[in-house]
């Protein structure tokens, strides 16, 4: 069975973070699995609710488990942007070792209440990621950036007993328009007020230097989704263009796997200083 992300984080150095990759299909799962085997480094494999509705909750953990058989200690299966107790419980039964509840659109009090409710239904050993503040852009819903208050973070972590906290520090889902202004000093302040790993959403499109600065400031989990989807699309287009008369997806989608793997390895190199 996959480990939870706290176990992966414990293996990281002081200036390292665990990369988290959102998968959408077999090709992205193949690419991530190949990267894990090649590097021997741990990753968090994630899916969002929209992906689960597309393919089925049980499909993705089963697929990853088969691809990483014998590498159970090097990956966590994580629900990204979960919406409540029901989906969290369903994911755990299907083999997820970690879940997120995203209450960032709620009031502080409602976020605490509903995060605690999700925590209550999780079996021992299943870790919970929560979110305070708001990551901009779109993942499951469209939102504007709302910065995480360090003092509220202290209260929130104590009240919810969450295992990690996603923070709003100028980050946004999707590709950035213009140069993003990531408040690295805010990460440091939040870290000084909390005693749990901090999570950076919306890392696709951030330059390597900014990602390294975020890790040094206290980020221990970094999410990548949009860049993997773009890599899949670019690779598939290239595969189709170079195999015009081919009707076998296994041939032209090999380019998609290769392109995703290239992206995954680049992000792992940043997170683990490879």
C-alpha cells in the first residue's frame, strides 16, 4: 500500500520538498512511475475530483499501485482539492493514503468546522491536507488569491489538527499571466507560526529559482498539474504529426509519456537538488 505524504516528507533534507504530480490518465501515471524507478525518489501522485468523476475513484490508485509494485515506500496516493467527508471516505476505501479538504472558499469558522469533519472520518495513518487563504486561478473552482494570515494559521492548525497546510502566498493554478509575485517572506512567517509541512499549489510556470526559494522558506510539498497536461498534449501532437498514418495510440502516445516524464524529472531535480 502507498505511504502517506508525512512519511515521504520525513525522508527529505532541510532544503528539499516532495513533488506532487496530478495524473489524468495511463500515460501520465506511466511517466511518473518511470521517473520514480529511475531516480529512487519519492513522489505524491494526485487526482482532483473532476478526474475521479471522469475515470472512477478506484481506477487511479489501482493503476498506480500496479505500475509501482515493489516501490510502495516511494509514493503517496493523494486526493487533491477534496470537497468533503463522503469523497474522502470513498478515496480511502479505494486505496488513497492521503486526502485534502479544500475549504478555502468558506469563512474561517466554516473551514475549521468542515476540515475537522473530514479529519474525523479518516482512519489512523491517513493524512489530511487543508487550505487556509486561497490559491488563485482554477482547479476545481475559480478563485482570487487570498493571502494566508500567519496568526490565523496557528489557530487553524491547532483547531483542525490537519497534517499539512496549503497556503496562499501569491500562487495560482494554471499558467501565470505576467510575472507572479510569490511572497517568500510570508511563507517564512507562516512556517514560524506552525509546526506542520506547508504546501505550495499552483507551481506550474514558476521559475526554478522561485521554487528553490519557496523550499528554503519552508514549503515541503509542491503541486504540479498544468505543466504535465501541457506536456501530454504537446507530446501527443508531436506523436501524431510524426506518425500520420498510424491508428495505434500506443505508438503516438509514447511521445506523450516521454514528454511528461521529462517534465516530471525536471521538477524532481528541483525538489531534491538532483
